């Protein structure tokens, strides 16, 4: 196990000759997708555009703040932690997920550019997941995993 001066660093764990992948988790403190970033919303196109820009900027800032380095390939998981058992549909998170993917690795516009593009060649995108978390505050977690150069 690796340690830094302040304690355990899980991203740098070594297991024999095989290294575990680096992983970073970014928290987005929204109880639900912002207006304009759910498939159920029908906002004016400028409202949607502003929501997309704000999400891309926030994701870019948080990825840079987490010091995620440039990667050859990555996997991005989106998890929405909720505090109740209401029925929700993961498919409605698609507009928010797209803004997040673009904020991580788009080759144009507002992006942290940790990969060359958000295309499948550079970014593996899993379907968004909704998980119940008893007693917790609702939020979104964006998990970025380094996949190296393996295809």
C-alpha cells in the first residue's frame, strides 16, 4: 500500500506487479438535474444552452481541482444518489450526462480536455445509475477511471 504524508492514497495502491486503475470522484451537489438538463424538461433553447454551459464549466473546474491528469482513455460513470424511493428513470439523465461528458473530454468549447475527445475511442460512457442512500443528501457522483491505452 502507498502512503503520503497525510495518510492512505487509494489512487496509488500497488498490488504486486499489477497496478489498480487510477480513479477520481467528483461530487455535484444537486438534489435533481438542473432545469434544462433532464429529458423531461421543455425549456427555451437559451435556458437549455445556459444550463449546459454552466454544467460543463462546473465539471471542468472540479476535474481540474481534483488534478485529474491527461489520460489516453477513461471510463466515466454517473451515479445519482437519492434519499427516497420515488420512481425515477435513468434515461432522463441523458442531457445532463452529455454535458458532463463534454465538460470532461470534448475537443471543442468548455472542457477539461483530460482525453482528446469524448468519442468511444477515448471515453467509455456507462449508463447513468440511480442509487438510494438512506439518510444522505441527494447528489451526483461522477467517477472517472483511467483505462490506459487498452481498447
